[in-house]
C-alpha cells in the first residue's frame, strides 16, 4: 500500500513539474516556456528554447518574438556587445516592426553601457550610442524613450568633450602646439560650453604664438575673440600684442 501511495505521489509531482503552458502551436508553447524561464532568470535554458523556435519554426509568428527576446536576454545578462549586435540584426531584418522604437532605444542603451567609467579611455561606444539615440529622437519623437534619449546624448557628449579637452591639454602641456591647436579648434567647432570654448580659443591663439606663426596668431585672435570670456580675454590680448610685436620685428 505504501508503495502504491509513493508511486501516486511521485507521478503527481512529476506531472506538475513537467506541465507545459498551453498554446496553439509548439512554437507558442516554447516561447511561453522561454518567457517563464526569463522571469526566473534562467537565461541559458531560455535561450535554448528560443533557438529551438528559430531553427525548427523559422516562419512562425513567434520566431520574430524569439529574436527580440534573445536580444533582451543578452542585455539582462549585461552582455552588451552581444545585445547591441542582436538588436541591430533585429532592426535590420524587421525595420517596420511595431517595437522598432524600443529596439532603437535598446541599441543606444547597449552601446551606452559599454562606455568606460572614465573619459581617458576608449569612448567609441559613445559615438555609436549618440547615433542611435539621435535616430530615435528624429524618427520617433513621440516615443516614450525620446526624452531619456536626449538626456543620454548629453551625457555622452559631455564625456566625449572631456576626452577631447584632455587630449588638447595634453598636447599643450607637452608643447606639441600644432596638435594642440588642431584639437582646440575642433572643440570650439563641436561644443558649446562657454568656459570650454573660451579656454580653447585662447590656447589656439597661444599655440600659434608658440609655433612662431605670428600671422596665424593674429588671425585666430580676431576670428576667435567672440568666444573668449573672463580672464581669458586679458590673456588673449596679451598674446595678440606679443604676436604683433614679433611680426613687426620680423618685418
């Protein structure tokens, strides 16, 4: 009798454990199983289910959903390189999908999360993030992600601006003045912070002076004067006078 009861209990437990969700097709059942596994953070098993859908039922309605859910899993796992690649692939193959705004946002997020903690390292993921954030803002301005995308663009640009200024200052400190001037001029062209533009304008003029390119020094002093504020104005005027004197002596 005890053996019979044990067998019945075993069969009951086994039956409950192996009960699958309902669905009209096997692809739907597999997808629901994958969703449940994702909810339980069992990502590897979920990916196995999704791969089964894509390989066995590639033309199923759920095959497309499986592609997107797999990209989401990579993101949840913090595998941001794989996530960005998966989202981009999805976007390329399904450009008119109803969730394309979400996918574009997640591509930006995947690149954003690849940024290093400090600006003195490789910031190339930031440029990619900006690209997709701006695409989202331009193409889907009423999207629920548009406002967040604008803020993320600002964060990326601030980081890149710091990196560019860091490079320019490095060249200036090490007296590689032609490279320093190039970077300062690029900063003035690409960024709008007044204090950054002011410092960059003065140092572009000062770099020209240190290179003994006095005509260029005076040209930049005139062209860039509108960017200079505060103490940098006095410094610019001093450098400009020095260039005039040197040019007069030279002539």
